[in-house]
C-alpha cells in the first residue's frame, strides 16, 4: 500500500534489451506532486547503470498527467520496451 505522505502517485519503469550491443536501456515515468502543489510527469531514460536524462512536464490535474503517462508508455512499448 502506498504511503499517503509520499508525493509519488504513479511510477512505471520499462526496459529494452539490446543483446547485440550488450546493454539494456530503461524508460521511467513517474507522476508526482511537487512541494508547491503542481502535478508533474517526470520522464527519465538512458542505459541501465547510468543516471539517464530527465525531463519534466507540469499538468493542472492528475488525470491529465495519467493520460500523458499512458501515452508515453504505449509509445515506448511500440519501440520494444517491456516490464521486467
């Protein structure tokens, strides 16, 4: 059960293995509420073992952020990313 005090509302991590190069990529999506209240969708992508690159989008409602998260997840699954 999620902690009610946590700012994180949804979190999804997808992976894509590239065996010919001997590496694995990750794509992380997280919906959170920042300290001042706005809802943020945080995307982080890169190679497993690296910090990756982070991008943040602000939304006026959690449902809008969830729609964006689902759209990103669907797009990444079409590129070969899967849940482990």
